[in-house]
């Protein structure tokens, strides 16, 4: 995607929003099987065009209730308020056949007397994110019991459209666009408050009945309960002011709430630095300044001047740099206490505040963010005096957090799409660092829902368009196997095997008599490396990288089918795997170079092919060390990017080189040297499009799986293998979450011997592998002096 130049837009419309960092959920409520609520909308408004809408209803309560549970959803999005407090936002994205609703307990925010429930609903229509599927604008709220059904959405709700609120079109962002705001056209006062006068508002119009999945017709919203918890919402100050043009500003701004006045007929530009990348809803409070133009720009990094938005350089430096980023723009209406909060979260390290006043001064009262993300809690631990390991783990964790919201995301700034290639790595990071499986299960469900009639999955989902990266469907089978091995739940995975079979049936149609794939359709992306980002093929239409991915998928599928599926499929897949394995050896092995070639012609070689050849067992034990060392020493091979190093490093470990793991982290060291606070998308850090790609956070797996050596070797992590690769480390310990508790290990070298302590969770056994020798492990404490 081509970068764009920052510009100031003078724009129209937004109602002030009082944003409170409070969220409530009630996940234990039993949803009524029949909904009486209606999907409602503002009358006489096209439900398929861009719009921002407000809904409210007031009720009188004799006493403060102990519980008051409702179920709420909208198309595209909502923010739900009770007596001016924000308590829920959603719905978590899905598709029309699995349209999520949130369950919320309003009781903590209700009181005796008059109460107002209000919802901000917006539909970005043609400007909506690529991940946003839609039917039309709508809002629905269903009480959980007859007492709560007083709030059911129908024509008793009042509503109005914000006619001034418009999008900022242009530029490629698969994520949400910017907002155009004119405070002159915004509704005055706090429309979410109980004492707000809504007498001029219209009664809501019915657009459909609220229908649970299984009762909905056609493409109506088939409502299902969201399986996800509320996203985190945490107040977050900006870090520092880096440059100010047009006036002097107090050095305490923006780190502390510091009001300042911009004189009339003045142009001011402030460059603000969060000091690290973040996702946050941005709030700007301001007063006066009739007709002043205000613009908020957001960027992951600055660009070197004269590079046409290509070269970024060190992310900490601002001298000789220019701002290139997405923007929100607004016009002040001259009143006191104006407030703007973004509808969607923004991703940024840098914010550029640009103000051009007219004949009145403008007061900037405050500017801050509200961090948001999936509420992962980091439960993995590494204890070491190696500062680099700690720094990499922290950067990786921030990267993971910013790419996890209501789905996993490839990047928060540009796309926010749940791509399978990225998501497989992210899910395993979740298994090693948290005990929360919900986002991973959600991803597996959604990818399963994306399957096309021909069997293959979409490359990313949810998505309002259909993109197919055919090899990613094979990684989906790997995701199923990963979950099965690290988290278990046979029933959950068994229900996905039909989809696994569909994917493999699709690929089988493109296998030649010898098993090799030929001319597989759709985008054949493998990695941002060499020609693997587009397509690599020999003259016969085949290539080793695709054959190897298919081989691995057959192996995973055969293992799952044998244990929890159908033995007939296990037999078929094992036969196909054996045939393909022999074909790969015959077709691509170069005995002179001691490497597997990319194609039958054997005129190109890559780390990718040889990594997968090791991981699938194609490489013999005798040849494995040679192939592995060749991958490291032969620079003529197409090199893996930071993404595919996940597979390269696993292959090198399997080949016996794991003690060198710390030597394979130069790309991550380069990221740190270049001032990144998250891992970049491309290996060329200077020109990387995205500064935050979770597929680069694989060290947050390998410091535990490779260095500490903790891994699963039976479904559900029911058996634990501990095979450390400590390199030059002489003292390190740590722990990871496990379905039965946690796994803790510690290693210390003193007086010529290693003290090894391993604690396994209840009812779980395993083995320690130390210098090729095996030692049995029991549940509880295990100690060795070796």
C-alpha cells in the first residue's frame, strides 16, 4: 500500500461525547430463547449509507436493582451509556450468520428514580473497515427477563441522526477511515444524560425483528452470544511534546493535563510522542475558538524528508523527518467544554495536533488516550539477568497486545484483518503466555465459517470481501493441530475436522499423479521474500514450497483423524503424505548442494523450502545437520523474513542447533536499534510498511519453547517435554501456563554441574532431554544435578 501525505481538512459534524472508562458484562445470564426486541433505526434514513446515530430511552425505577441484564448489538457498531457512563462497546465482529451480541448488567449504573440508557450507533458503509460485514444500520437491545424487557428496542426509543458527521475518504486503509467533524452542527449538551431534553427527537422505526441464530431468515442478523470478554479500556496520557511551531507550550503538556490558549488568527502545529506505539480512543477537550480548524494526525513513525514517504529511519528521531499519517479533523463552535472522542480506536506513536484559529482564541483543555485491547493477562515468566531477553519479551508482548482486540489482527494501523498466516503464530504466543483460550477459539471458529463451497478458507476473516491465499488454508489445519496439542478439547477440534477435510479435498484436485501440486489457484503467497510473495512455479506448474505445506497438512490431519476423527481419513492422509514425501525427495533434492530446490529445474533455493523439509521429516537424520548449516551459511538462498523465521528457527532447533538460538535474533536487534517499540512487518526495518506485526513476536514463544525447552508432545499438553537450549546462559528460570496449572523450570550452572529444577502441574508427566539422554518427569517437583 502506498503511503500518503498529511494534510489538513476542514470538516463537518460530531456530537460531543463524555467518555468514561467503565465496562460491564454479564456472561452467566441465560438468554431468552425468543426475543421480543426489534432492530430499530432512525426513520426515513437510508440504512446503507454512512451515518452516526443516537438512541435513548428513559425509565423510572422505584429502587436500585440488584441485577438488570440486557443483550445488545448493532450494525456496524455501538457505544452503550447508562446515565452518561460508557459501559459497553461492540458488537464483536462476526458475519451475518454469526452476528454477536454482548450481555451487560446495567445495575451498577442505575439508581432509584429516572435513568437513561443511550446508544451511539454508527455505520461507516463504503468507508467501513475491510473486516466489517454489514446488513444495514440497526440497533437492538433485549431485556433478559420480563422485568428488563421494559428496555426492549421498539418505537418507544427516541433517535436522531448527526447530519454533520462525515468520513474522511481517500487513501488506502483497510482499517477505519478518519472522521470529519463540525461542532457547529453537533447536538448541544450531554445527550446521554437523564436530564437531556429529547422532545424533538423522533420515535425509532422498526427495520427487523431480533432473531437468534436458527430462527433468522435469509441474511438477517442471526444473533449469537459473543464468546469474548469486554475489551480493556485504560486511561493513557501522551508521553511528551517533541516540537511546537507557531507558539510556545508548557513543557508539562501533554504528559499532564495542562490547558493552554492559542490566540486568534494563529496557526499552530504540535508534534506529540506517546514514546511507544499504542491503540487508543483519542479524546480532545477544547473551548472557544469559533470556526477554528483542528486536525489530529496519527502515525506509527515519521519519514525521512525527501523519501516520498518510504524511509523511516530511527523511530525515536524527529529532526529531518516529516509527518505522514491518517487524520481526524473538526471545526470548533465557540462554546465552552467542547469534546471529541474518536468513534474507533486509533493506532499511533506520534500525534500531530494542527490548529488554525479564526477571530477567537481557542483553549486546548486536554488531550489524552484510552488504551484498548483484548484483556490478555501475561502469566508467563522468565527470570534472567539477560536484559536483551527481557526487552525482546516486552516488545513482543506489546506487539501482541496491539494486534489482539476482538480478533487477532495482522496490523492495527493499516488493516486490522485476521489473516491465517499471522494468526497461527499469534495463537501459539497466546498459549505460551496466557491461560486465556477464548480469542484463539474465536479465530478457529471464524476461519471455519469462512470456507467457500469449494472447500478452501478465506485468507482472512471476518471480511466484507473474499480474498483467498491458498497456502493459508493449510496453515489453518496447522492451527487446529496447535490448539489440539497445546489446549486439547477433542470435541471442539472434532467439530472442525469437516472443514479440514474440505480444505484437503480442494488441494487434492490439483495434485498430479505423483502427488505434487500443479497450478493451485488464487494467491500463492508464502512470505515477503524473493518471489515467494507472489508465486513461484517450475515449468510443470509445481513448486517445493507448496508440496511441503500440503505434506505437513496431511501429516497434521492424519494425526488428528487417527485420534479423534475417522480412521479411514487417517489412512488416506497417511498414504497421500507418504507418496508426497517420496515425490519431494525425488523431485527437489540436489545431492551436490545438499539442499532441496524450489522447483524441479533446481535453479533456485530458499531457506523456506529447506526449513519445511526438515520440519516435515523429508530430510533424513543423517542429512539434517548439513542442510541446517547450509541454510545459515549459504547467503544465495532466498532468506526468510521475520515472519517465516518462525519456521526457520524451529527447523534449526530440530536439526540440533538450538543452543545457537540467541545468534539468530539479529533482525529483532535491528528493530531495537532503529527505535521500534513493536516488531515491524518486513525484515527491511527502514522501509517496513507496518511498524507493528504480531507475526514477528515469535521470540515470545521460543524463549520458552526453545531456550527453556518447554513443549507439548501429546494432545492437550498431556505430556510435557523439557529440552532446554541454553547456549552461553548459565542461570535462567521461568514458567508458562498449562491446562492443568503451570510448568516451571530453572537451570543454574555452578561448580561444574547443572542444577535443574522442573515443576510439572497436577496429573501431568513428561520427560527431560539433556544432551540426548532422557530422564522421566513426574507431576510436582523434579530436581537433578547433572
